[in-house]
C-alpha cells in the first residue's frame, strides 16, 4: 500500500502542479480581457454623461486640445458608439449597457435612407447588426434591409463596384475622382450578405460578390499590399487612377486600409466560402504581419512606408513634424479582430500564427502603452490612433472605432478560447 503510494506520489504532484499552472495560465490568459473591460466601464460612463438625452452627437475622437470631438448622424462613425455599448452589455450582462445600447441604436434610425456615401454599412451594421444578435426585433431587421437597399443605390453594374465617395478632387488636387472606391468599402459588404439571408433575395449578395471581385482585381498589388483609392470611369468601368487619400503616397500601404482589407475579405469568405476570398484575406494578412516595418509590439505605424525612398507624397510632408512616426492602434484593433476570425478558416501552423499574432496585438493594446489606465483622457479606452495624418487631422489620438474593434476582438478571443 505504502509502496504503491510512494510510486504514485511524485506523479500525482507533477500532475497537480501542471493543473495549477494551467489554471493560473488560463486565468492570466483572460486577465487582459477583464482588465480592458473594467478600464472601459468608467470611461464610457463619462462618455454617456456628456451626451445624456442628446442622441445627436456621436463621440468620435479628441480634438488636439483634449476636448471631445463628436460627429453627426450622417457621418461614418455613428454606429461605433452603440456598437461599443452592445459589446459592454455582451461582456458584463449589465442591464444598464443594454438600455443605452438600445437607445443609441434607435437614434440612428433615419440613416437607413442615407445614400450620401458608402458608409451605411459601418453605421448600421455595427449598431443594428449587433442589436439584432440580442433582440430579434422585426423592426431592426426592416431597418437593416432598407439600409442595404440604400447601399445598392451606389452600385454601378458598369463599374462592378459600390461608389464610396461622390465626385471629388484627389489629395493635392492632382486629378478628379469621378467614381472613387476605397478599400474601406469591403467593410460594408456584411450588411448586404445579411440582407440576402433574411430576404432570400440574392441581389444584395450578388452586388457584394461583384464588389469584392473588383476590389481583388484593382486594389491589390503584386506584393499583396493595397491601394487605398481606385478611381473608375463611370461610363466604361475602366480604372483611371490608383491613389490614396489617407496614406503616405499612392504606392505606399496605409495601415488601416490594409486592415480593412484583411477584415473585409475574411468576412466575405465567411459569407461565400469562396476560396479566392480566403486566399486574398491570407495574402493581405501575411503582408501585414510579416512586414519588416511592423514594430515588435505589432502595432503598426500609420503607414508602412512613411518617408521611405521611392514613396512620393502628394502633400507637404515634413519629416520633422511627426517624430517619432505616429502609430495607428485602430489598424491593430481591426487586424486583431480579423486575424482571430481568419484563424478559424485555416489549419495548423497558419491558424496558430494568426491567433498568436492577434493575441500579441491584444496584449500590446491592453498594456499601459495603449490602454487608458492612466486617465490620459476621461472618455476613450485606447490611445495612439491616427485618423488622417496627411490632412493633419486626428494624429496620435483616441478614435471611437479603435475602441470598437478592440472590444470586438477581445470578445472574439474569449469565445475562441472558451472551448
Ligand atoms: N473609413 C475611413 C477611415 O478608415 O478613416
């Protein structure tokens, strides 16, 4: 009896230690998630207070003097604030967040008819698209279907793409964009896939697929980096220009543009199971995560090619003005969320690589360097994003969509590691 016990004892203790280590490790694994949501709660309480009963001013960023910058209902970021409130509810299950999430979602109702630009997908799918996961209210469904109909109005079968912006001048007034389509537009396609699913009408899905095909053809370079803007001839569908608005130069890779591409092609693959879209998502992801200029903490600079030889900006770049080169935490938040989903569509080493890289990004974002644990501002969770540096607009500031995709990625990571 004693002899038997002695034989088993060391093994017993080894197994116990392993279990303990695993338990500590899995606790530590989700510590950064809990810490991030706990840090977020008082900040969003403050944000809620600034807009109490208003439902007109949508938190967007901070002005250089540290005051809050709001955008109005018709601008592209209105859906992120309600979306954040849905994610707070999803994580905490606290009624308070549900109440605010519903109220802010409902405030966007009139946007279902917005045809002024392509951003209706961002505005309505990040708000109503989240709402409907928790509350299958037929009214929400109708609003999403009408939003998809509005988006279709910007589609031209001649071009095979949804027009992002109305006719405008390019950066530096070099030329005119008659029919500009931007990489970001890939993010609006989820709304169309949803509309086809719930109506049974394939028109929405058909347009989404055509748009993704054209983007694959005209926005992606041989090395799997991406152009931000492609301008088409609306009469013939011919590509006229491949340029940028928010990136460093026309031939550079704007970090958030690449991030939108990874996310957009991953979700398009989810909805179509078309291998071409998966291959594209993989190619864009590999470009991003293997890039020699991606810093060690995996949070990219705002563009991968800032100030490099062979990249000539169409704006007045002063290398001394922005030192050190600003990062874009929003691009990392979007990419981490996309990589987590992409990791579920591939196997073996690739799956591990995408999941581990996303984890590294999330750990960086939830460290003091990026997470607002030091009350750097009273409202936003993440610091150090860049909206539009070439226009000297929103440089190294918090941005509402960085918070949105960060929370989404944390929830995705939690789900992925829950089994
Ligand atoms: N879709 C606009 C941006 O990413 O800045």
